[in-house]
């Protein structure tokens, strides 16, 4: 009887593990995401005029379709603020002219609880920048700088761009 119970528990544990694996595979095969790149910052410091460049090849995008653009920020618990200003320049609207956009994002609530996901000392937050539309097949570039006064800005581990289906 005891042997049967042990086999039954092993069987249930194996089923749970297989189910979790199927969920992970399903999520990783999600076709919503069409571009996702990160840049790690040395020593978790982002210099004030250190521009992060993201080159986007339009081959994987549909022309005249709206996409969601999010900025991905990973910060550690040493980040001294609740917010971050991001200055973005892109040539999405014009091949030769860069459009400037700046936006403030909240990384923590008023009580200091970090937004986004994570635990321990690292947290990742997805910051919605809005929607974009690629009007032609060509190479695009997105440039990011932070707009905080610190030099360097400490506590930012990495910064990324995610473009996904709307």
C-alpha cells in the first residue's frame, strides 16, 4: 500500500512538471513579440550622456501596422529614485530626421515598493512608450538616454526595447 502511494505521488509530480514545461514552451513561442533587445550597463551605472543604440531591421515587421513599443528597465535596490526620465530619439517617422520624445516613468510606488517583476535585489519593469508604425522597409534606429541629474546614474542594470504586436 505504501509503495502504491509513493508511485502515485511520483506520477502526480511528473504530471505537474510536464504541465509546467508545456506552459513555458507555449509562452516562449508566443508570436506577439517581434523585437526584443537589452543592453547591460557596466557596474549598473548609466552615464548621463551614454546613448544606448537599438538598430531595428524592418524585415520582421508588417508595413503600416501598429506595434506596441515598451522600454524595459532592470534596476537593483540601490537605485535611489522612484522614477526615471527616458529621452528617446528615433528615425521611425523619417529616414533622416530623428524625433525627440521624453517621458517620465515610475519604477516604484509612493511606499518604495518596486514595480514590475523580480525579487531579491533586481527588478524589471516594462514601461509603455505607446504605439509605432513602420511605413516602409528599411533600417530603423532608436536611441535612449536617461534624463536624471546623477552622473552616473547608479542602480540601472540593463535597458532594453521590446516591440510587440498591438
